[in-house]
């Protein structure tokens, strides 16, 4: 039983249409089955995969994926259909319908990978919020310092002494 590590699974998670998803081909590798077998099981259990669990990518998304992960073109020895992608819940549902010891262990790793990504994104958002607060706080203080420096660097205007003959006398 050769299950991918949590870190390896995290690397397979993509963002498509604002959802964190895993491609069917990657899930097949994780669960130790062929992509064909995985998709057959999904088709036999379609009622378990609503659109927020699984969806098929459209051509433009597939082209983008192909350029990112170097897969072959449809009809050129590679896939003949557009890939399916699975959200965290869809990936777990797959583990349930595949129902093997490998699927159980892989499901646990998948859940851990998604949790790890959520924590990482949450901590990044918290850090960005703190940075914004610090910037707002210190922008005012630095503005005061820079204004003071500008005043010091300005040469004061001295009254000009007139040169020449004063004709008003």
C-alpha cells in the first residue's frame, strides 16, 4: 500500500472556478486505480456527486491545465474527453465508493492536505491583516517624520535686498 504523502497530495490541488480541486487523473493515482475505473465508479454513483463535489472542466480550463501540467491534447493519444475535477467533499465521496483499504488511507491523507491548505491560507490572511494594520499605524508616524525632514531641507526665504538705485527717494 503506497499512499502519497500529504505534501505530495497538496501539490495536486488546483484552484478552478474558485474551488480547490484535484483532477480525476491525480485522484486515480492517489487511490491506486485507473482513471477509467475511477470515472466508471463515479458514473455508477452520480447521485453522490452534486456539482459542488465534482464538475467537468470546460475546454478553455482544460487548455490552461494542459499548459500548466503538460498533458497531451485531446485526440492525440491522450484523453478523449474533458477531465473531471473533485472538491474536497467529492474526493472523500470517491473514497467511500471505491471502498478499499487504500481508498480509506488515501481519503485520510486528502482530508489532511485540504486542512493544511486551509490553515496556511488562513494564517496568510491573518498576516496580511496585521500588516495592513501596521502600515496604517506607521504611515501616520512616518508622515510626521517625513514632513519634519522636508521642513528642515527647505531653505527659508530671506527678505531680498534690492540692488540698484531707489527712485522713490
